[in-house]
C-alpha cells in the first residue's frame, strides 16, 4: 500500500479522535446523528473513502468511550449506548468510586476493541463463502431483524404494527420523487432518510416548542445542579494491567465474543442483554455496578466495530445496525461510488483491514490516555463552555443540507414529514433498529404487499 495513503489515514484518525473527544462529552449526542453526516460530507468532498473509513472507525471508537464520561461523572447519558449505564453509574458515584470506574471503563473499551478486531475478522472469513446467499436473502434478514427487534423492545405490539406503515411511508416518498422528476428513476434515496430517522426524536422535541402547551411544560425556573469531582492531586497510574478483576475481565471477554456473532442485532439490545445477565449473579451492589459498566463499555465498542467491519469486509451489504445507520455513507454514495457499488468493491480486504486497525487502535490509545487523566476536567469544560443547542443545531443543519443535495427542496419537507412520524413513534417505544430495518426492507415489503 502507498505510504502516503497510510499517513493520510493516521492523520484522519487522530483528527477524528480530537474532534469526537469533545463531541462525546456533550450529553445527548446520538451516535448516528454525529457520525453519519460528517462521514458522508467527507466522502462527497472528494476525500478517498478508505481515508474516511479510518476517520469513521476512529470517530466511533472515540465516541464510544467519551460518551461514557457524562454518564459516569454527571449521570447524564452521553448517547444511546451509554443510557443503560446510568443506574449503575449512580451507585458507583454514591460509593465514591467514579474515578476508579472511569479507568475500568477505559480498559473495558480497549478490551472490546481488541477482541472485536480479531473475532470480527474470523467471522468475516467464516461467512465470506456465503456472501452471495446472504446478499440474496438480505431483504428477508432485514424483515426478520425488524420483527426480532420489535419482540425484544418494550413496545412490542406497536413496533410490529409499525413495520408495514414505515415501509409504505419510505417507499411512498421515493415513488413521489420519481413521478415528479425530483430524482432520476435509477436513483434510490436512502441517505437522507437515514438521517431523518436519526434526528427524528430531536426534531419532534424542537417542533414541540412551537406548541404553547408543550412549551409551558418544558419551562423551568432553576438550573440543574451537578457535582463533578475533580481530584487535582490525584496521581493515578496509567498502567491498564490489574485494573480489572478476573471476573470483570472474563465477563467482558465472553460477552464481546458472543455479541460479535450476533452482529445483525441492535447494539443497545446486546448491551442491555449481556450487561444485565453477566452482572446479575453478583450480590454486592457496588461490585455489580462496576461489573455492569465494565461489560457494557466493552460491548459498546465491540458491537459497533463488529457490525461495520463484517458488513464491509465480508458482505459489502449493510446488514448490521451500525452499518445501516452510522456507516451508511460507505454503501452506495454517488458520485464517489458507482451505482450498486460499495467501498468493499473499491479496495482489497487487506487495505480495508489496515483502515480498521489504524482507526481503532490509534483512537483507543488516545482516548484511554485522555480518559485516565483528564476526564473530569474535560467534562467540566464542555458542560460550561460548549452550548448543547449549538451542536444540535449544527447537526440538524447538516441533515437538511444533505436532504436538499439528495433530491432538492421537496426532499427537505419529505424528510421533515418522515422525522415527525418516526420521532413520534420513537417516543412511544418504537426503536431506531426497527425503523432502520424497515427502511432497508421497504422495497421488498411493498413488492410482497402488491403481488397479485
């Protein structure tokens, strides 16, 4: 491989780590909404997709760990993947073990990245002979995935009922664009629909402010009070060895290995499933909380990494939620890719693996050092000096811009319509996974409904 390309990947990975270290400390930054628009914008700007892939891998590894900091320190969910850890973080904070837990979470994240890199490559080689069959039956996999995710969600019946209406909405908008000439008949709008689903809950929340009754419910007369412990004299060791107990090490490793074989399922679902089951047998409240956070921090990295890695290296088809949502920019993003082609078709497996290794290992090294030394100070800086509203406005603006680039002004309003529908149902318990799976299966579902 060209050494210049490797240098570009290293620079891109480090840039992503710095950028998403700050973004990750902001509470409420959904993983898809802060990863997908930036990756797509870089690809459309003409940067080589393999360099953007290294940037993307570094970004989600950085985000995966940094999103834990608001949860552990301020008890605010950094992103969707850190939300299941809030209860355990409160227990850890009550016992005064937050500082220790930050290092445990950092080591857990590093463990998740390393095991996921190795096991995902093994799984990719294992299923690569069946790529044609998997691709051929991908639509059935999407439908099965939507049904399975519905059945493990809190709003089971509502999620099941919503699958077909979602498909009608998505495919109906596409048909409208084709009939009005907004897009050519050979172009399928997908990217901006992904983004519409991603920002849907946020957009519904913002639109609620236009309703006087809803706005009054949100009004407050006081500030939230948060205590962020900062140990100025703390000289904690950066040595990751002996940080985890044998049980934490074994439980995290086993959870990651098992979860990687379930890469087609929702990362949040896997985090909750293994995090709860692995910590259930621990009787001591504090040890149970520490074990749960350690396992969940490892899974937060592994589920994203395995999903996007297997989808790109082995399949060339976005099967896993992390590939369908955040990683969608690497699948059919004209004009960089030819129609029907993906990043898998552009580079050999060895080159793709180098991008994953560079992006993930540089990121985990950088954020481990950062989290183990400056987590509390950075959290305080971000909460005090970076307006949450400004970041949210930036990402919504990117979504609207990319919607316009996809199909013009009509698509801006189409994405708004879709976001209102998806956001409303999301509030009622219909998760992202069901919505993303329904989007990908929409053409096939409509074909099944209209047969005969």
